[in-house]
């Protein structure tokens, strides 16, 4: 089974296209695991005809992108069709956002917006933030977010898991002037 292709399909469905399929996603982003399995079997390569809920649990139970319990699954973040209400958390003094070198000037001037998603992705480690950036490695930069200033201005941050944070927007004056070229 091509696990990478399976993950791409799961990601697309759980984050973006679930409402176009006959599966129900609740307000917290969860759907029944058995319904997702049926959908994945019916809309993909023949090698998935034997796919089970146990297969998904086995391959993705330690993946930080998904939250799985015995009967339900959801993408933890990255949704474009639903805005999950997470519990606010107190972030570290700095968080990081990965982007391309060509996009940097626009973000510094206008701030970071979710761009069709519910939240902006941030990370506790610059290396992780850089991995979220699109484009060639040599054209990726990491912007530093001053969370203390953002908190002073009443921003809310949400700790999803494993050092991944979300915020509705990042204003330009919350960005520090230092970039990380890793």
C-alpha cells in the first residue's frame, strides 16, 4: 500500500473536501473512521480494496497531523471548510513561520494571513517552521513572531501538538526583523 498517497488523500478529505463527500464531519472536525475507510476504498487505487480502520490506526497513530481514537479521526489543523475552536494556550516568547524568500516582503508589510485556511501555522522550532514552507530549500526563510507583543494585543494562540501552534492572524508589528536561513 502506498502510505504516502493514502496520507495525501486523507489530508485532502479531512482538511478540505469532506463536505463534498457523503461523510459527516462534526464541529470539532471528527468523522467516523469506518466512513473514511469506505470513502478511501471507493475513490482510489485497487490496492486499497483491503484497507481497514486498523490499517489507518497502524500507519497514522503517531502522526502529528491526525488525532485518532478507536472510532473517530480528524486532521489536527489545516482545515479550509471548518474552524475548530481550540483551547487557548500560553506560547513561548517566540514562535516561527516558514515562508519563501519571495513572499517575505509581503508578509513583513501586511502580516501573515491564513490564506484560505482557518489559522496560520506556527512552530516552536525554526527547523520545523521551515519544513512547512513551500518551494526549494534554498529559497525558504523563517520569520520570528514576538508572541509577548501579540498577547499584549489580545491575540490567542492554540497549541495543537508537538510544538505546532495556530493563530488567527499575525500582524506585521508582531514579526521580528531577524530571519532564520537554515
